C-alpha cells in the first residue's frame, strides 16, 4: 500500500502505481522477518532484475552512505562461506535483523588459502554469488585480505558481526570497528530441528 500511495503521489497512472505496489510487496515477502523495501531493491524489481547480485566495494560504499543518510543502520560481516549451509544462512538472517543494510564480505580464493592453508572447495565467484542470492543480504563482495579491516575502513559500518566462537579480544577487526565509531556484535549457535546445534561460524 505504501508503494501504491508513493507512486500515485508521483503522478503515475493507477495501473502503473499498482505495479509499483506489487513489486514492493514482492520484495518484502522474500525477506526474513519484518522487513522494508529499499529504493534499490524496488528499482531492481521493477526492472525485472535480481535484487541481489555480487557487488563491488564502490557500490557497497555508495549503498552504505545512502542507507546511513536515510537513518538506517549499516551492518557488515565477512567469511569464506565455503559449502554454504543452514548455519550460515541463520547467521546472516540474524545479522540482517541488526540493521537496515547488510553487506557481506566473501574471502577471495587466495585469502581463504592463506588463512587455512588449503584452498576452498568452491571458487570465490560461486561462493559470492550464492551469498548474494540470499534474501537477507543486500550486498556481497569479494575481498582479498585475511581480515575485514580494509572493508571496515572503507564502509564504516555501524555494526560489525562475527560468530560467537570469537571473543572481541580475538578479533583483529575490533580496533578498526572502534575507530570508525561502530560496535562489535557476536552471534552464537543455532539449533537444528533435532535440537542439536548448528555451527554458525563463517570462517569456512
């Protein structure tokens, strides 16, 4: 209804305004929990494009600035996301609920190899594309450093999120988050239907 009213206020014919309202509804029902339809998602839906695709740092920075100007909280997290599973998606959904814009950094093949000593089982392009396709994610981009410090410095997130297996003092990113005026949050374990915990760590 808000999309319909907005389009009518802009002077669009009723039929076109109804299309705008329907596109906004389509975006929102595809998102977890109580969500809003951003201008970027609405424009993509009206163009018939996927609302989420692999991004660039420049595009993510622009989106973060626009979200902050609109009074939204910018959330950043990162990981390798190799063999994406339910723990990963639960983690990202919880991270998305912490703000209005979720940016996810996906470690490049080389940085993942440097971190763990072995290459990931899927390529950076595939891993980033799968993360970008999730409804909870607004921007997913590949980065080539072992830590997210360069992303934090570039995006200045209001919230930086990591898995609960990390303590703040263990994170190289903690100082960078503080320097940009953000806060560090950690998320714990998600339970499966059989009540056994799901590992939500995203470093693999």
